């Protein structure tokens, strides 16, 4: 039986890339062009703004923050002094807006991109048409020095990448394929041995996170829900959210609070209206992000 999430905080637009760090949840708010934080009590604060839509977040070993600049197809670096600088330019590899990102223990960042003009395709063909014929994208690896190379291709809207605690496996959602795929991670960060980790269609995986039992929580933007899935595709738990769910992250003091970023369009045509919802779960956070 599905459980119901609780609203922790409202007043945001469209939250993505949630990450728990230093007692707060960090996240990108697309249409506010801001990276924000929220406390466990629901206090939202703006950490910084940028001149583009932010998406994936992750920290380098030295504590600097990486943030994806979506439409400019870049990764920015925010140092201890709060200044933003260019970390990597993905415009030669990404074929449309960049999105989620996962940073490994060595500071290497795996960055996805849409692969095609998603909004135009949705307007022209609708969701069923996009799922039936989805152009593919390459997954980028950004080295700690900012150099970029492709480590996987033919991915149908790569999203919500995770790295297992041993650092040996990358699990990533292919949103418009309705599946989670897995790769072995080589010592140099390269990927091989691609395989299906779980088929979840008609659910569409967006943001996701790993738990300590080796299962994955997946935000399903096609419905107001977040689901817990085991390798092979068995659905073990469902949490119903008040709005469609786009991203999730385990955090809190014990790692067992599931934070869910939810949002809906503004009927008046303005910015979407979003909120942060939570639920308590049994297995805590594991791996990266």
C-alpha cells in the first residue's frame, strides 16, 4: 500500500539535484536561477544565484561545489570564496541542455544531457511520441582538471546517475526508455559492461538515489509518486506525493529521510509552483550522490 508524503516547504519553483550536506538539503531551483538549501525544519534559503538554469550538484574532494549550467552546457565551480568560475565546457559533446550530475570520490563528474530539444518534441509529438522515438545522448565524464570526454552513448535521456558505495558501478536512469541501466566503472572512470538494472516502464525515471540495502528510490515525473525499486525491477515501496515528483534524495541526521522535489505548472502561465516533500524510510542513504 502506498504511503503519503508530508510537505516540508513550499514557495519554490522547480527543484532538482537535491543533495544532503552539512545538515541541510541543497538543491537547484531551475526557474529562479538559484541554488538553495532547506533545513530539516523547512527553512529555505538562497545559497547563490547564477545567470542560467542550474541542475546537478556535487562536491569536489577539496569542498568546492560543482553546479551544472543547463542551457549553456557548462559545469561551474564555486570556491570557498563564493566565486563562480568555469570548470568544464560540454558544448562540444552535449547535444542539448545538460541536466543531472554525479561526482565520484576522486572528483570526476558524470554529466547527462537531454540529447534533443525536449520542449519542442513534446509540443509536436506529445509524451507517447517522444517515448516511441527518442533521440539518444552521450554521457560526459568531466575530469577534476575540467577536461571532458564521452564515456557512454545511445542513452535515452540520461538522468539520475548514482555510484555504488564501492565505487565500482554506475546506475543511471534512461527516462524515455523507462529503465535503469548499469555500467562497470574502470580505474580511469571509463564505463563498460552496459546492462539493464531494472525495467520500470510505464514509470519514467528522473532523479534517483541509492539506499543501504542496494535498492534505488526513483522519482517518477509521470505521476505524483516516488518508488523504491530493487535490481531486476521489483517495486518494493511507493510514496504518493502531492505533486508530480522530479527528484529525490535520502538525507537527514540518520540518512533515512527521503526528500522529494515536486512541482506543477502554473495555470496562469508563470513559473511552475513547487514544494519539497518528505517521508521516513527504513534504509538509509548509500553511495553517491
